[in-house]
C-alpha cells in the first residue's frame, strides 16, 4: 500500500508536466548594426518564432544598408547631397530618422546631435573597430567645432530638404539602433508576437512578459564586465545604456571613448555610463547619449527637457546619480557606489508603463 501511494505521488508531477502546454522560450541571434542582436520570444511555437526571427533579421539588414553613414546607400547619398547646399528629395527610408533626430536634438538642447558625422569620422569611430587609431589634430577639431553643424541646419518641406550648413554629416549611430528596434518590435506585434525581448548589444526593448513573469534585465557594469544591477520590466519598456567601455582606443597611454561632446569636439568627461528606461527605444537611445554628455551636473535638466521618468548615471568618481522612481526600480548588485538621489522628475508622477 505504501509503495502504491509513493507511485501515485511520483506520477502526479509527471502528469502535471504533461499537461503544461506553454511553449518554451525561443532564442535567436544575428548580426546587425555592427553588434550581436538577441531575440527572445515567449508563448509562440518554435517554428513560428523562427519564422518571425528570420523576418526581423531581414528587416535589420535593410535598415543597416539604408542608414549607414559611410557605406553606399540612402544615407550616404543624403550626406553627399548635403555638401552641395542644394535642395533634393530625401529617401523615404531616411526621412523619418531625420525628423526624429531633429526633434530629439532640440529636446536635448543639442547634446544629442546626429549632425556631427565629420567629428565621428575624424576620431575614427565610424569604424567597427577603432583600435589603433589616434586623436585628430586640435586644429581639425577646432575647425569642425567652429562650423557648428546641427540638426537645425536641415530645412525640410515635405520630402524636399537642404542644409544651410554644408559641414553637416548625418550619423545615426547614436539612435538608429533604437529606432530600428522600435520598428522591429512593431513588426513582431503585427506577426502576432506579444511577449519578446529584442536586445542589440545590451540595449533592448521588451514587450509582454516571460510566460506571465516580468522580464529581468541586467544593467552592464560601468567597467564593461559584470552586472551593476537588475531591472524588472513593466509592460512595454526600453532599457538603454551608454558607456565609455563600448568603443574606445588608447593613444600615448590615454584612453579615448566614442561618445563625443558636440560642444568641445572631444570625448565627454565626468561620466562612466548612463541607463535610461522609456517606452520607446528611439528616445531611450538618444537620451542615454545626451545624458552621458550632460554629465553629473547637467543630466537632470536634460532629463526633464526630454520627458524622462527613469535615469541612472554613474560618474567618474564612482557615484550613482538617479531619480527616486529609478531607485525603486533597480536592484543594485554592486553596493560600493555612493547613491546621490535627484529631485523627482515630472514624468514620475504620471508615467505608468504597465498600463501602456
């Protein structure tokens, strides 16, 4: 009798397991925008998830071709025509990014500036691997700063555009990835995928849940190795981090990173990394760059201008600056940092991602 009961108790978990029809998590990987893109899909059968992943990979390939500032393609053509000072028709694949870029640049008080492609080029950060490069001459940087290229130099009437400043060279590296993720997520939704994460090199947008549980997202440590903290998503959210560990080179013992301050022409100082949570990936991507440049003394004002609700900034003195709402969201795994809380951001009073 005892053996029979034992058998029954062993059998029940097996039967329950057999009744579990929840599809397993599907994971896929592909290269895009010079980084590894990871896609995780929940609640969809493997064959459907694989088909959706293949379509998204094709989407990213087309976006990479259209938005690359130096390779032949639509954006490369736009940059060549800008130098003529004449009016031309903006390609449909590029025009939406120009419009979003102008808006986000204005909101960030020009700290996010996709018009400084010539500076990015001069520093060698247009290359996939800038290792072995050297800083440009001070005279070259001063010339480019004096020319003051900005998104406000672009004049648009319908699809017609021209630049009043031929020094403008568009580089969408600081927010093209976010815009691409937003487009890809909307495409996933159209294909019936409601629960997924699209992660491009640590920058991501999550929708839905992990089979009913929140997605848990790791924030990369400012050193570039390990984890600084964990965030649980609330509905549809994007989490983007800009750090000085991402792309850099060393010259004569000094390290130069890729986040260029458009005001000085040199890599921004005072910040190690910035993490932003926002509903759309485009804003999160641009904002992370702008706040990195604003630094520990200026990030709060720019965050208010950009309508942000969650910000975490690690400065070069190993202090963590964040607003109260972000402190409630993040579970820090490295407690060696001194926490500096800002006043409440306006968005904290109204923002509720779980309802959006």
